[in-house]
């Protein structure tokens, strides 16, 4: 939920234990993919200080998740800096602890919504701006927005910082079947079955929000697409969406391999 740059605090000091089975190739790939998403999110201005957070269920361990440690900006993160935590707040691998709201939101999200293998939460500016306005956030007026047609929910009950399990559980209950959650007065949450699909949705959600805000700023009426056309366009987009997302993540990794290869370390 909402972070405060000053009020947020790390979760309590964790219990640590060695888990030799957390060094598999699949987990290493997940670490690198997630680190790439942090780096590219920073390049695109999706982060806010040291506050926002991405998480992914650890391959082969449905009761564990990868998450960024407290105190690092997205552009500083690398594969090895990411933490592996359980749903009780214990850090099983990595240095540091998760930021408190990151733990309370993401642990409950992964525990209560097994389909949500990946959860990206940001205060990225254009999507967050739409979470602050009257009415539904997306008008369905631009083609990019139609990628999300029928996939969004709005958590209307802003309660301040998520500093206990109850608030994380409340947010999870507000999600329903949605993949995209606009959190009123706060930001957005993207839920997906893979890291690639989460990145693809996060990126295009902010692009859709950006062009809508620009259209609204003209003062002219913004015209939505006919609902039948919107639904059909969404269907067309979804047919190849997972493969497109895979290729999108591969493309950002190639860029980072050439320009910021330290993300893999």
C-alpha cells in the first residue's frame, strides 16, 4: 500500500536459515529477470525513491517469494541483492530485510491469491494520477488501454500505510479476478503468472495512463471506444500476449546486458 518516505520502516529483524535448494537455475533466472525489471522500471521513472516493490513466488517453492530489500533504489538492485522470504517474515536468503509495507502487502497477496505468482507495486506517475481522480481510472479511449479491458479493479478504501497483515489481506480481498488494481490515492498493483507478463502489463499500463492524462489535459471530451470493439480488441491482444511479454522481457535484458550488465550479479 502507500509508502511514506519518512514513516516506512523495515519489518522486524528476521530469523535466518540456510536453504541450499534455493540455488537452482530456475531461481537464478527468476532473480535476473526480476532485477532486469527493477532496472528498466527505474529507467522509465516508474519507481519512487526507495519505496516501491516487486515480488515473485520462488520457482519450486510456493510458500516463498523474492522481493527487494529495504533501503535500495530500483537502479541499485542486482540479482544477488534480492531477498527470499517466507510468509511469516523470515528472510531465508539475502542481506537485509523487506520494507514493512512490501512484506505485509506481498505476503498476503501471494498467500491468498495463488494465481498471483508475481506482484509489482508502484507509484508510477500517470497511473497513480488516475487513481486520484473521480470515476473509473481508465476511459478505454486508447488502443493501448484496451490491453486491460475487463482486467481492472479499484481498491477504493485507502487506509494509510499497510503496516499489518490485516491491511494486506484487505487489499487482496479487493482484487477479485482482476490483474490490475488501481489503489485509490495511492498507486497501482499488477498481478501476473510470470515476471515477463507482469513487466509487460506494468509498462503498457503506464503508457496507457500517460496518453489518457495527455488527452484529458486538452480540455476536450475524451471519447471511449465502443464496448463491443473494445472487447474484441482485448481478445485479439490476449491471443499472443504471453509470447509478446516474453519477447519484451528478452528485449530489455539485451539492452541491460549491453549497458548495465551488473544487474545480473
